[in-house]
C-alpha cells in the first residue's frame, strides 16, 4: 500500500510540477482528503522533485549544455567573448532571477511546513487562477536574448512569492515572463531554465533533513517508486503544457484552479 500510495503521489507530482497549478499544493490536498499521515510532505517533495528535475533536464539538456559552455567560455576565453556576450548575459539574468527566491527560501526554510493550511491553499489557487486569466491573451515580442536586467529582476521577485504553498512556481514565473512581454515559447523556456537552480538549491537544503529522517530507510523503496513515477509523468506533462502555452490556452488552468479552490472551501467546511 505504501508503494502504491507513493506511486500515486509521484504521478500527482509529475503531472502538477510543470503545470501552473502547484505540485506542493496538490500533494498537501491529497494528504488531507485521505486523512493520511504515512508520508512526510517535505521529505517526499525532495525525492519526487528530483524525478521531475531529471525529466526537465532531459528536455532542456541541449539548452543547458549550450549555456554552461558559453558561460565559462566567455569567462576564460577572451577571443570568444564578442560572440558569446548574449548567452553570457542570459546566464547572468538567470542567476539574478534566482536570487530572490533563494533568499526567501533560506529565510523561511524551517517555517515552510507551518505555512500549509487548507484555507490558505484555496486562496492561493484563486490567486493563481486570476494571474493566469490576466495573461491569457498576451503574446509578447521578445526573444531569448531580448530579456533585460529589469525583466530578470521582476521575474525574480515574482518567483520569490512561490514559496507560499499553492502558488505555482511555473505558473507565477510564466505570468511574470508574459507580463515582461516575452514571446510565449521564450517565456516557457526561461521559466524552466529557472527551474534548475531553484530545484538544485531545494534539494541541497533538504538533503540533510532527508538523510537524518528516521523514516527514510524504511521508505526508501516507496520513495524511489514515487520518484520514477514523477519522472515519467513530468516528461509528458511538460509536453502537454508546451502545446497549450503556444496555443494561448493558459486560461484552461485558470478555470481548473477556481474549481479546485471552490472544492476546498466546500469539502473542508
């Protein structure tokens, strides 16, 4: 039953991690609907997030490799700097956009578990719905290397808010990118390039808590099963999201978040 439960949780994680509907919020909701305490929310998030990380890394492998090579080539090879300047700036902007959420995540690391509440979750889903609805018709005209310092700061500040349970990271960053006038495919790419440093930082901050957990050894196999499920589902979930974003159909997730919020308010009265 534990293995099956964690596989289901991994599927939920994999489906909701790329989509703008909050993976952590859905896992917390699942826990309360079934009134189960057999899993630690934050510990499982670390494991399942690693599965999602691998899936997104596979999708963006070429982009990540290209940016890393360009970044270090710009630093250590003066002869190539002129040709690599745009990619180097892109990498710097990614770092700048990551700093705010890194600071807030570090400050509130030990308080995250206490930030979860059902009413707060319902309100967060409504906020996500409103944000997605506002940008439903925005197309933008900026390509990858048209992103500015101002854009990176604005996007970073938006991302800092996503430590609040129920506020989708991908959805919030995607909204910020569109508000900064990025093209839809450019916004999607920047959103998930930003996923990597945030995800790595989350895993690093949580790995000591995970390994020191008394339940870790007994739950290793269920955790791994959940991680694999998250990996597979994340891959296909992102592909689905990509098609919807390019077609300008983010509003569908807005409707879903409103329905989910209403469900929470009624079911947990």
